């Protein structure tokens, strides 16, 4: 039985694994969802959820600004990206303030063609972008649209009835015959 072995090695050294998880988490924070292998997605989930929780606690403790500064510094140790830290604290934390955990979702996507690795989509739960786009389009569909005249398609018969295109030789012959 395996005891006290936490996390996946992902066939990388410790420094490479730390850099990989840092880069994946910055991409997830900026893009709200990323496509990666299943093992990396599951490991990323354990890496980023405590950060989101820490940013949420800093957001909820607004009356203690020093707590927020300390939390930002702690998260910046792992992410090393000011823009991602700012997005995490100012955009993501208020959105997950009412959630009690489970900030990410891992969806299996089948196998990759090249090496048959299991692929997965990891996304932030409160940022289901496709669903919000569908809601916006459904709201736009309920608004009355301006009616426009349908465009008529040209058919072969219509083009045959129109003026015929003739070559320059045939025009010259017609002029010679008429004169």
C-alpha cells in the first residue's frame, strides 16, 4: 500500500514540474479554460484551487488590507505573473466568493491522435464561456429583427436571357457584315 505519496511526477524533475504547473495555472487564469492531458489537468486542479481559495479569502477580508497584500505575495511566488495575479484577485475572487470549493472542472475529451494520450479540458466553473455566449444570442433572438427583402439568386436561365457576351472577333465580323 502506498502511503504519503502525494501528487504526480509527470516524468519531470521537481523544478520542471513547478515551472509547468506555474505556466498552466497562468494560462488557466488568463484564458479561463485550457486543453491539456488528463494527468496534467488533474495535477493542475490540486495546484490552483488553493490559490483561488486564498484569493477568495483575501477578497472576503477587505477590512484587513495587510492580509490581501500577504496573499498576493504568496501567490506571486508560484505564478510569477503580475497580470495573472491581478486577474485572480480582481476578477476571479469576487465571482467565486459564494462558492465553497470546486472552482475548476475537468472534462475528458478523448485521445490525442499523435500519441494516444488522454486529453482533457480544464476550466474555471463560473466562466463557462460557451454557455454565456448562447445566453447572449438567445437574448438577441428575442428582440424583434428588421425584416429585409430576400435576395434573389441568379439562375442559369436568367443569365441566358440577359445580353450575351461576345468576343472581339465576333463583334468585328458583325460590323463588317452590317456595313
